[in-house]
């Protein structure tokens, strides 16, 4: 379940028609959203995959937060280099280069907008293998609009990362044990850097100005984390080694005990599993009743836990592909079997609404103490979801 949308680009010719314009659904919360990017350098750690060897580990992150309304145009969904990467590597779903306008898509967040006053829980987001931190924007923006500060963290050499001075693509032949270990260390490093920001510092490598009010908005006594695929695995792995994370969620990510320790050790804090469709060679339902790694994690975890299952979703339903691919398919039909293999047959709007509501309820409960009945049983508001006991 670590595979992503990216695949080998198809050799078919590009279309002569104008590329399909893409858009992201609006966040559902009360607050306008601001965002800013930061370039972080961990001078205490050498990147195992950098070339030339010996370079320090570098990361790109983005902060998404409740903000005052701003006149600026919303920021782009994908940086130019990342957009080009998706354009050229989406052949796994039958998408030819040039069909979709990945570069023109906008978010609903204003760059460097002034943060609204008030301390807010912090939630980190980790992307899947082969994916950009930007490919979870539909969920990230929504959490920010509901009053959280969300920090998206790219995993350098696990997915495409555009730095201010260069583009880094996923490395080949990566040892998965080492990758999972470095991703967990990345997360802990980011938490260290957020403390620098909260104290009034600026860890950005270029020391570009931070948005006004952002330091005061970070309540680092209440920290959550979630991720898709390998990012969900990263969430659990980090919680094993870093007790600053109070609650975590894994969106359809395997936790193979060959590559990490989360499934064999479990966690002692609240954790949400959210899976879809099938997994494994025998196509068993991807929940803790049928997936051996999730079952092991479930049995070894002693904190509050729930398993939210969308039977007709699939692996990429828990990324921005859930809304992007159907929009492309309406204008430029994709192979039905490849589309269903990526995002299943679940209604895209209901799938996104369910994911947004369950994540907001989970973090609202465990980071804010806001009671909810959403985890008491199947909800009529979300008919595509089953709670797995």
C-alpha cells in the first residue's frame, strides 16, 4: 500500500486540445486560510541519498493556518517542478502528458496572510511514497479552515521536492528500513523547528519573513499527525519514538514489520486507522480485521483507537487524486479499470466529506476535548463509511 499515483509515463501522444482545468473543493470551516513555505536544513544530520554525498538533510515544509482575509491570489496547488513531475508520471492511471493543467491549479489559501489571533493545535501531515506534501491539500486546507495549524512535510528523496534552488526527485533503490527511520527523524526535526518559530525565531534557510502572528498561533502542547500511505506509516513510526505527538492517523498506509517497528510495538496514544478497498495479494479488505500488519498494530496499541473503513474507496482516494481524477475523467475519459484501481467507485464528494469530517472529529476530540458521536457507530451522514470493531 506504499505505491502512489506516480508511475511510468505512457508513450501515447499528448492531446491537441487544451489541458483540462483543475480545481480543488473549498474548505468547509469558518476561517480563511493562509499558507507559507519554509526551507529547513538539519546541519546535524547527513542525507543518505544526497548527491554529492555529505550534504546535510534538507526539507521543504508548508504551514497552513487560520488567517485574516487577504487580497492576494491563492497560492498554487503544486510548484512548477512538482506539477511537471505529475504531468509526466501519471501514466499508471492512463493519463497522457499535457492532458491536465497541473501547473494552473490553485488552492484556497493566501500566501503569507496574517494569522488570526489565538493559540491553535498543530497537526503535521506526511505524504505517501512518490508523492508531494501538496497532494493532501484537500484535507489539509479543511483542517486549517476549522482552526488547526497544519504543517505539511515533504520526504526528500521519497517524493518530488522543489527547493528554492533545485528539484529533487525520488531516489531509486532506497532501503525502506532506512527511509522509514529518516522520515521519523525528519518529523522530530520539524517539531524542533516549530519550537524555534514559537519562540520568535526563523529557521528558514533563507530567513524569509514569516507571516505575522504565526508564532503566537502555534500551541505545541497539543500536537497531532496524519499521513497517507507511507506517510501514515511515518505517523505511527514517529509516535513510537517521539512522545510529543498526542494523536495520530494513518490513511491507508501499510505498516509492514519488515520496515519499521510500529506494528510490533503499537502506540499508547489515540490513533485512527482509515482504510479503503482491498490490499494484499489476495485482495482482502484493508482494515485491521483482514490486513495482518494493521491487526498486529491494533493488538499492540493500548490507547484510544478506531478503524474507519470505506469499502468502495481505494488507495489514492485518501489523496487529492480523489477529486482530481474524476474531474479529468469527465473531460478526457480515463481507462475505467485504472481509474477504479486508483480511487475505487466511491462517490468522490461523499468520500472527501467523510474523510474531512472524521479527521476533524478525531483531532477535535483528542487535541481540543470536543466530544463527538461520530465514532460511536456507523453514521447516516456518511453512508460509505463502516466502523470496524
